[in-house]
C-alpha cells in the first residue's frame, strides 16, 4: 500500500454527521501538515482542513465551525468529524500532506460523501 485509504463516507441527510478516517501508508510523524481535501462534482480539488504535527488547525471558511480535523500519529491516521452537513459538502474526500507535492503520497481512492437536502 502506497496510497492513503480513506473511509467513513456515505449518504446522509442535511444536518447529519459523518466521521471520516484516513489510514496513511507510512508514518505521518515525518509529515508536518496533513489535510483533508474535497472534490465536488465538476470542480477542482480543494483543501478544507489541515492540521500540523503540533495540533494547530486551519479550516476553509465554508466548513469552519462544522468540521473538526484531528490526527493520531501513533496510528498513522487522520480524522475529519463533519457535523451539520450541507448539500454543498457533497464530494469525494481525500487526505494527503499539505502541500501534497511536498512529502505527500499518490492520491488514494477517496471516500464519497453525499448530502441530500
């Protein structure tokens, strides 16, 4: 395995919650910033949340206050707790380094999140 494995997506009604997990193929202790990216239908992939090795976080305005990113370095896993989901959160979610071209991995399959209105 050389790509992250994302899981936890699904179909949920607006206002619902999902928790995404990302199992990295190797140690993430060597990666300062890990992030979750989203690709909505017909749009480019965008960064929605990132977290540093020290635990500092950043969120895109569109998800601020609703999403929470965390990381477990011992388990090489990154999480994304998504609450109060909106239809515009629909897309495929991926995890990778930030920026992905610096110490990152080949893109995984992602996990599909679909929010119905």
